């Protein structure tokens, strides 16, 4: 370890803060597993254009393809937790048909069937509610017991992106913040570490290969659906827990 870097305190309560995305990849659940508190960041604005908030990738005819949950756009900024799903039921039938068709011959196809039921039944008309229900389904079967809260329920009321993260950590009595490597530049630009005494760590999860039915060369960064359909709940839970990460303090 570089002598100028802070020594990690293992007695610190650490949290991670992530937007509730649509059927996220294995790295999302790995991050959830690694921390003591996990926060669904649901009170930020919906991204303009395509994003992980509304879509993810699965294998279709052995190639990655996007599947999307369409939402209603109001012509201006809207908070993620207020975004409504399209009321047209056809997208639900189409997306479930795509999932079932492309994973129908996988050994553990039955394990992911509850996710299709959640989508197909159409009980959730709100994007965050759908995303969280799906994430919670997978987290439960992956045996991830990290306590989870929604940022909107914390009523932080701070607009600045980094000050909001700091306030969320403090509201949960977290002395450490674990962030994906992709956020490193903006946290450095905002001076996260100079604003607070919360220790900052980055996770650089490098997804290890697993056996994908009919695929010779492993394709990474697919939805957790692909992991479970290929491995089943038990092996998928072990896969998420395996120490295949590279993490360093900053």
C-alpha cells in the first residue's frame, strides 16, 4: 500500500449509493454485498436519452442485445422516483417473450421465471418500484442481507451531488463510502475527501467468466439474469461472493 494513502479502518460502517437500475449486472450485486448499508439513489433526475435506469443487456442469438422498459417523458427534468412506466402492456409481453425465448433451454431458466412474472403482471406503474422489486428479488435469492434504504426516504434536501452523498453517509452513520471506479473523476473534481472525514474507497470489479450456454468466448457485463439462468441461485450466490475484485484505498 502506498504510504500516503489512508489505512482502511475495518470497524467503519461502509455504505454504497447507487441508482436503482433495470435488471443490473453482477457488479451491482457485488457492491451491495460488500457494504454494510446500501442506498437506492432514487431522488436524482432521470437521465436524458438511454441509460441503465431503463435498460440492460442479455444474449439474443448469442449476441448482446438491449432490453428496455419504456417510460413516459414529460418534456422536462423529472426525479427518478416519479418516472412512470409506459401504460401500453405490449412492451411487457414483448420483453418477457424475449427473455423466455432466449433462455428457454438454459438449465436454470425456472430460477429467473419469478422476474418475468413481476414484469408481465404489470403491478408496478413506476420505474423505481419495478426496478427495486426486481433487484430485491435477485438480492434475496443471492442471499445478500445488506440493509437497504431509499435516498428519497431520507429527506436530505441537498442539491449538490457530492454534498448529498456525504449527507447520506452521515445520516446512516457511515464512516466509509465505497464507490464504483467510474465515479472517481467526478468525486475527485468535487473534492469529496476535502469536504469530509469519510474514507473513500473504489471498487474495480472485474467480472470473472462463467459458463454461458452456447457461447465460446465469455461476454461480460450482461444483466444478472444471464448469471442466474446459467448458474442457478446457489452457484450464482457463490459467484457474487467470490473474491474476484481489485480494490484499493484512495
